[in-house]
């Protein structure tokens, strides 16, 4: 009995250390991949004019790194690219809206999300994002309307369902 208890303790400790090491290694590889992608894109775009996709990817990396001002600039350049496909403008405007939202520029975020929806009316992510901005601005009726629109296109949208239910309760109690 005296010998098994330390063995069990050490085995559990070793297992926990192995799991923690694995998690840390995964995070290191993710960060290195993002940094490598960022470096490659920045180097390429310094040397030559990029495509809308390259600027969009750069903006997305900046969003991941929470560098919202740089993301905004990259998305703006993506929108100005010549070969941009109209369907892809919705993605870019959504990213731009997210960058503005993260910088607490809600009115600009709303404008960008509406542009995204203009290019793709069934873009559920942009609709959810627009609803979220309306919530932050305490525009509950508009938020409910947008979330309901989102549910028309994706009835199983868990985010929209949850938010609509919560917001309706708020509307009932405040009336």
C-alpha cells in the first residue's frame, strides 16, 4: 500500500504534465502559423500590389491578433482591389464591421454589416453580428428583427434563437 500511493500520484502528475505540454505545443504551433502567414503576407504586400484575397487574409490575421486598426486598413485595401468578386465583398464588409465593433465604433460597424447584407442578404453571420451591435446600442427591437431575419435563412441558428428569446423577454418586462 505504501508503495502504490506514490506511484499513483506520480502517474497522475505525469499524465497532467503530458496533457499540459500537448496543449502548450498546439498553441505554439498555432501562433507560429499565424505569425508566419502574417510575415509572408506583409512582405509580399510591401513589394507588390496584392489581391483582394491577400488583403482579406491579412485583415483576418490582424483580427485574430486583435490588431483592429491594422485589420481595418487591410480590409479597406481589399475593397479597393480591382479584381474583387462581388460575392466576396460581403465577407470583407463583415470583417470590416467586426474590426469597427471591436474598436467600439458601433455606428461604423452597423454600416459595414448592412453593406455585407446588401451583397449577400442570406449572410447569417453578418445578420447575427448586426443584431449584436444593435444589442450593444440598446436598440432591442432592431436586434430582434435582425435575429429573426437570420432565423429565416438558418432556422437552427443557435445564436439567433438564444438572443431572440432573451431579447423578447426584455421587451416584455420593459413594456
